[in-house]
């Protein structure tokens, strides 16, 4: 594990994604701001699949080692270790939001988030209950659970894998295209099995990276092109039907961006110097804490400003809030790592 690449640029991308989600939930309006959240959520699912695939290197394991790695006992141990990392901040932010609601919350809106099962319930009063963005935790845990079985399937399918993927993609498209309008948000964006493809595409990207070593010849141009393509996708978002813009629309630009950033990560150039800026990388390391805390932070900030009869411009409040939460998240992340 010590020889596993860190991909510092991807940690910076986590930080950028966390900030975009903060802005998305900050109260600003407009299609561009709306695109920030949907794009960044796709980044997080795909990044998780990519990083887990690189760290495990499971497809190169001997059969006996791989079988043990995929055993129910090892999967259970892996899930427990993941929950230990997430649970302290997750439940702390849940409690803060419950207190802000004066504990006047229907029991399903408490029970399912406490069990981390809110993204399985097709009700906004449940999957967006309390700390709404925590639905992501419910869905990403499902992806973690299926990560090793998915790699087992990849090894078993062998040459049949492309055909199986094509069939599954067609099924996905049919489901997305035919969902009733009032089921689109839950069925495309929230429901865990529908976010699994983005997670597994991260696995695919991890296999593509070695084939794009030629990008290292023009690292800054390649990185700039990746971000410009993503920016163009964000500006065009307003023209995309919601059912496709919630997830599928972001798959290709995100795959290209991850491939380029991972392929050029070890090259020193102007673009990687920016992405490897230490505070940005530190925020990337603490991005899960930042993500879980940002809604309570926004609510508390609004309450405090209201009580003080202060109503500064969003152009001041949002950057300052992001900076302060970033400092808090990085500090808390370092504290938790020590223990």
C-alpha cells in the first residue's frame, strides 16, 4: 500500500467539488449554480471508485488472495472501517440539525438518517431530512458494499464484460428515459443503485490512466482543456433535460477530467503547481468533513447574522464562510487522524 500513487491533483478536485456544492446550497440562484451540485456529486462518486480501485489493485491479485478479499468477513470488516471514519462527523451534524429543528421532526425523518438508509426511501421528507446532503453517505455506502463483488464479477466475466456493460447501460438509459417526472429526482439522483454506475466508471478510469501517459508531454494544456470542457458542460447544463442532467450528462466530462488529472499528476507544470497547492490538497483530504458540515454551517451562519441584524452581501458572506469552514474542516480532520 505504501507504493500506491496518491494522485494529489484528485485531492484538489475533491476540494473544488466540495466548494461547488457549498455554493450550490448557499442560496444563490441560476442554472450555472444548479449545475455545480450535480457535477460535483458525480465527481465524488467517480473519484471514490477510482481511488478504491487504485488502492486495492484487486484485479492483479492471485485467485486465492482475491477470493479471501471478496469474502463476507473481509467485506464486513471493510465496511466497519469505513463507517468508523464517517460516523462521528455524520452523527454530530445530524444532531446539530435536529437541535436547530427543535427536535420537532417526524420519526421517519429521524430513523432512516440515523440508520443511514434515507436514500432508499422515495420521500423528500426522508431523503432530504435534517442534514439533506447526507443522502450521499447512504448511497456511497451501498457503492462501497458492492465494490468488491463488482470486481469479482469483472474477473468472472472476462471477455464478456463489454457486452454485459452495454446491456446494463441500455437498461439504465431506458429506466432514466421512462421514469415519471415526479420520480426523476429520487430515481436518478438519490436511489443508490442508480449512482452505482458513476462509482464503477471510476474503476474503469483507473484502468485507462496508464494508456494516456502521452498527456504528460502537454500537462498544462491537457489540464486546462479538461477544466474548460467541464466549464462548458456547466454552461450548457440549462439545455439538458433534468432526468439526464442529474447524473448521466456528467459521466463523460468527469471521466476525461479524472483521466487527465491522474495521468499528469506526477508532472511539474503550472497547472499541477496550482492543483498541488497545500491548503487546497488539505481541504481535499478533509472534503468529507467539509461536505457533512456545510449545511449546518450555512444554517448557523444565517441565524447568527440574523440575530445580529447583519445582512452583508453574498459576495462577502459566501467566500468568508467557505474559508472559515475549510479551516475548521482541515483542523478537525487532522485531529481525528491523530486519534
